[in-house]
């Protein structure tokens, strides 16, 4: 990794969303707070003492799942852990991208360093060294049901430590042994419980859900900007954003969104040009932005709280409690909290796109918007934004299907030993497609709204919105006559996906409201 990377110190149990967002964005190296070392060493000693005593404990000297009653002799414990990793490496599909894989590695390091897993500190240090060198495990995206942990994908992470399979460095594949050697490591022979500790846990589900959260936050800000641009384009009323309305209801997200939109349009000449126009009501997609987007913000805030807890959790099984010497088998690997959080994020992402698409349709309807039909001067010869709205409708509709909750699904596994599962991994993974779709929808709306504002020249919008219009115009020219719009739509999708929004917008977002305790 580049020498310009910034160092981040992880305090297991206290890593906040701001730190996790920085892991996702890249350009950092990780160190482990030295206070974690004692708990790690004590848990490992507890495992060693159990093996030495000959006491039979699940996960240390037994088989796994339905084979938990099978005792394994000490001479074969290394084989047990290696075979566990190999047998569980059954993932399929595209590899997780590096930004998600960084989150997987970081949250696995945090979990192991809580001191309840019983692994050697050398194993955690190896993961840190590989992360900091940009040596990424190749983790297929499909194959986990989100209970008993993300077994298959985390097995593929663990293969790297065994020197098996491949790793990825700057997008290039190489044998795992070469990746280990590049940072001065030899393949590990896993000790008692180490393979199980690596495989058990919900770090892949959590990482995918965190990606969904961070991308949804970007879309939340983009949707507010696009909505404000549309408000200006149709010369809509600002009265529904009056703080007294929202205080009377009391929903925090709604209050915050109304204030943010007012801040976005503050000082607008367009707004001042129709103060006495007599307009009483705009369609809901404009009038109810605080109610809809505020509810989305509240859902994202709730999901963020759940995911921050899960990112810091000890979620493998069994867990080691070194103060008493107990090793207790439970179910922290069940990813139901992550599944619910992912489903909540999905609802918010779908609604951000749904209300945006309706505003886009409103802009094109000259009877409602007062703008030229389809936002083009020579209509008939030119179709303008007609079919761009069709694309937005297709994507918003696709998100309706994708928003179906994953958490309500379950299929038994492991001969009915694992008879209820969370499906959190799919629930979180589908957020990537949903955020892609919504970014395109919001981008199309913003492009159309900027076009609509141009018809009000020489009147100026607010300084904030004029800055956004200028940014849009750097990528997308005014549509004077029909042209190829697909490249413009892609440029606007990227506009909506960015994270550098005005401070008063990012201040609304959960991952922007915390400062890492490890800084």
C-alpha cells in the first residue's frame, strides 16, 4: 500500500462508522490497540489448557455441526482445522470487490481481537500485515445463508492464510503463497479452534450491509439535492417545508430533511420570483419530501446503529471466556440483526429512487411543471428526456422486486442442525444493485431538473444549487436537441454516487456523525 496511506488504530469493540467508512474508501493502514493483546493471549491460553487437559469442548477437539459429538484426538487437531477450511471453501460467483473485502478483513480482525475467539495473536497480526500491503483474499460473493456464520466466503478468506488458492493485489491475481511471501509470511498451520474462529462469524454479511449503508447515505444526500433542483425547476412552493409543520409531527428525520431543503434553496432568485403566485399545493413527490426522505433517513440511522454493533461483535462460536475458563457454544453467528438492517436499508434505497422517479415524471409533464414538454424546445422532432424517464421507471420498478425482504426467508442446512438461517448475506449483497439503480434514477432527475432550471434564466437559483448545476454541466451539456444520452446518464449516476456533499447534508448521515475512538 502507498506510503501516503493514513494509519488507523483499531480499538476492538469501539470502532465507529466513520472509521469503517474510511476502511471502505481505502487509503489507510490498520494497527491494533495494544490494550487488546492481553485478552487475545488469555483466550488462547484457555484453549491451550483445554487441549492439554484432554477435556472435550465443541469446536476445539470435536467435529462440527452435525458431527459435534465426534471427539478428535490431539494428534489430528491441525488436520481438523485445515480440513474445515478446505471443505467449506465452496463459494461461487464474482469476487467481492476490494472495498468490501477490506471491510471483511477489518471486521474479522476486530472480532478476533475481542479476546473471545482463542486464536494466536500471530494470526491477527498476519491479517493486519496482509491488509496493510493490499493483499486481498479472493472471496466469491455467493454461498452463504448468513447463519453458522458466513462459512463459505470466510473459508475463502482463510485459504489465504493456508497458502491455498489465490489472492488479489491491485486487481491482479497471484497464488496465495506468493501473496504471503510478499509480506514475509509462511502458510499457517492452524491451531485448535483457529479454523473455526476464522470461518464462524458474520463479517461478510456485515461488510456488504455496510457498503449498502455508505452508498445509501450518498444517495440520501443526492436525492435531497435532486429534489431541491426539481422544486426550483417547477417553481414549487417552499411552504410545506416550514419548520412548524414538522415540529408538530415530531419525527426527527423529517425535521432534519425539511431544514436541509430550506438551506439548499436559501437565497434563490427563482424562489423569490413566484412568492405571490397563488400556488397552494404541489404533487406529493415535491410537497412530501420531508416526510418520505425523513423516514428514509430515520431507517438508515437505525440500521447504522445495528451495523456498528455487529462490526464490533464477537460472532464466532464457541466463545472463550478466559476469566472463568469457560468455552460456551451459542449462536452469535446468526446474522438476523444484519438481515433486518439490510432489509431496512433496502426499503430506504427503493423509496429514495421511487420518489425521485416521480419527480422526474412531473418535470416532463408540461401541465404540471409549466416547462416545455419533455424539457426540450423543439418537441416532436426531439423527444428530449422522454425515454430517460423510461429508464428511471425501469430501474425504480426493478428495485421494488429487489426490496422484498431477505430476512423472512430460510432454508435448513447441515442435516437440520442449522434449521433456521437469516439469509443476511443475500439481503446485504443485493443492496449493491439497488444502490446502482437508485443512483441512476436520482442522477437522471438531477440532469432533468438542471435542464428545467435553464428555462428560467436569467433567474438564478441559490448559491448551493448553482454550484451543483455547474458541476452537472461539467459532465452533461444542456440538451438543445436529441443526442446520445446513455453516457450522460452514466455520468449522472456517478454524480449521485459521490460522497463530497455540502457539510449540512453530510452532517445528517450516520457515518458522518462519529469520530473513531482509535484516531
